[in-house]
C-alpha cells in the first residue's frame, strides 16, 4: 500500500478534500494508495478532529517543544517514516502546514513532497498572499500545487487554479474563492502522483 501522510496546522479543509476523494474514488482498491495519517504541529488544529471523523490516524508534534528547526524536523521525519515502505515510498502532502522546513527534511523527501500555496507562484510567495494580490491590483489570483524544494514556495509547478479578483474583494472573500478551487485541484494532483 502506498501511504500518503498529510501535514496540517489548521482547519484541514484541503486535507479533508483529499481524504474524501480517496474514499469516494476508492484509491485503495484502484491505486493501492491510502491517506495513512494526518500529522500537525498544533495539537488543537481543528483539522485533526476532522481527520479522526474520517477514520484517519492522527498525531501531533509541538514544534515549540524542540530546541531547533532541525530537531523538530528530525522528529517529524521519524514519525512520517513509520509510514514509508520498501518499494512504496511515502508521499508527504503539505496542506496548510505553516512551518518552514529545513533543507535536510526537504531533501530527504525529494520528489515525494508536495505543497499547495494560495497564490499563482512565482507571484506572492510567503504570507498574506490574498491581500498582496489585491493591493497589487491583480485581476486574477489563484493557487499553486508544487513539488517542494529547499527554497520556500519555489519548486516545480504541478498545477495552478485561477480565479478572478472582483471589485470590492477583501482578503477573506478572495481567499474563499481560491480555497474552493484548491479543494478541486489538490485531490486531482495527488491522484495523478499516486497513479504513476
Ligand atoms: C490554504 O489556503 C492553503 O493554500 C494555505 O493555507 C490554507 C490552509 O487551509 N497554505 C499556505 O498558506 C502555505 N503557505 P486548510 O487548512 O483549510 O486546508
């Protein structure tokens, strides 16, 4: 079985979209793939309860309990690698995981670590993407799914979804429009990866 491990920090709506697609589309029977676990750096992330409701194993690892980024990443890696199998490398899916990962972590999962970012990369890497798109007068905005490389929000692009920026948009209204597209795009990209 190919194991997908999803990392979250908050709501987990993208995680749920992927897990629900996996169940609805019978990924286990069709592709030998399952969402094996959802891990969070925050024990109170609402997405963890959501994952449990979907019957998925959850765990949390508090980054504040570690002396350095590298120490946290090493512990996270150890946790993830319990789902790594010979001949079926774990796929790590970042879904609103709000931690910068060390180069050592990223390189360990090269080619099996994906992220979703709420902008049309390479525009607006980093935080506050929707407000920055509005402030820049952009007519379109969107989200990007990309392979993760050590440089933040810069890996090869797998897919993008585009939405209009409408007159009167706030960061919140634009974020909601983008998020609806994220929920369609991210499960499709993960399915394409595990089908290979
Ligand atoms: C999503 O919009 C995702 O693109 C974004 O956080 C949100 C998580 O929502 N990710 C980042 O900003 C990564 N830098 P969710 O927890 O409901 O999936």
